[in-house]
């Protein structure tokens, strides 16, 4: 994927795109397909976390708190949050915001709206602690896989990352430090609004980064081949 990014930023791509617009269009559709699958997995993981009621990643804790505080559906809470973040990003970090930033919001809200109609059929909150923990672990795998695919899709950064990269460029704060601060703020705000913080939160903090790296090592090469297969021999 590093090779793809360097190639995509070069003058060679501009010349290639002008000569082979059909191939570039197919390439973008492939990137969009990976992007969509990634958000499908992430949305599914979010609903698994919420239904298990054992805690979750920082953003899901915040969405859980908004859902309870405002008495709205999870998809509505996600729409409010993502809408606010996109608006802020457009105001303070417009050059970092792309099509992927906006599509991220609409896809997440859509998938959550679909899943939150399906999940009640399985009565996950009524299951034993052990069963819910096993389901939560499946959700953690899906979350990490989804994020790894989202990174590999290279379809543009999400709005929160756009804001944080803008702050990093204008200050001495590192992206890693800013991201840690945001995660702590999200968990704290979500918890104060009634969101569940528990063993799922601990599992997410301890394993998400490692699992993303593990998945990327195994996915980047086949995804790169998937992207570049169509340009071989051109």
C-alpha cells in the first residue's frame, strides 16, 4: 500500500489517468468496495458491543452515552456525532476532508440503522456473562479487521483524524498524544452519560492496536494485488 500511495501522488498517475480513465474508475470502485466492507464490519462490531453491555471502545462508549442521554436510537446518536465532527472538520481542517470523510458518516449511520433492527431478535443482553463475552470477542475481531481494511482502502481519512492532523500541523502535539486524549475524553463523557465501561473497554484498549497490525500484515499485500491486477501489462 505504501507503493500505491507513492504512485498515486506522482505525475505518472496523472498521465496514466488521462490515458486510461476506465482503469482508474475501476480502481476507485475497488477501493470503494473495500471501504464499504470495512464499515460494514465496524458497524456490526459496534452493535455487538452495545448489545453485550460489557463495555466497548471509546467511541462506542460515547455513542452509548448519547443514546441513553438523548433517548434516541444508536444510529441517530451516531448521525449526530458524525454530523458534528464532519462540520467541525470542514470548518477547521477542510484540506484534509475528502469524499471518504462524508461517505464514512452516511455508511456508518445506514449500517447501524439496519443492524439495530436485526439484533433484538437474538436477545443478546439476556444471555449469560460467558456467552456475551464470547460474542464480544467476535465483535473485537470484527472491529480490528474493519479498521485494518479501512486503512488499506486508502479512501480518505475520517473527519476526526482530519481534525487531529490539522491540530498536529499547527501545534507541537503529536497525533498519538491527541488521539489518546480524545479516547480518554470519549470514555469519560460516555460514562458520565450512562454508557457502559467494563471488560469490553479493557479488551479493546489492550488488543485493538495489536490486532490491526496483525490483520494489516496479512491483508495489505493481497489488497494491493487486488488493486493493481487491472494495470498489469498496460
